[in-house]
C-alpha cells in the first residue's frame, strides 16, 4: 500500500466538510489523532477509530473499505 491513510482520508473528509455533511466535532476524532494524520505519513488510527469515522462520516462501502485497508496493514 503506497498511499498514506491521510492521503486517502483527507479528500473524503474535505468533501464531507465542504458539503456540510459533517463537522469536526461530529467525528469524535481526538485533536491529537487528527494532527497525527496531518503530520505523520505513517500514522494510522486503530481499527475501532477508523470504523467510527466511517460511520460518523456516512461513507459508502467502497470509501470505508479503502480506509479500513489501512487497519489491516
């Protein structure tokens, strides 16, 4: 897997934010984890956190699968 979690997460996140579907507060993601996604190329939240993000963001199955791939390493 050559792309980072952040490289996959942020286009989806940005689209959802711009459309008004979500706010940062609704994600339930800690500021620390968000910062790490932004700044650490190799950072991947744990599977439970990714599953929660997928649910809170209302992701389609294919989008959720792309994020969850990172939890399996």
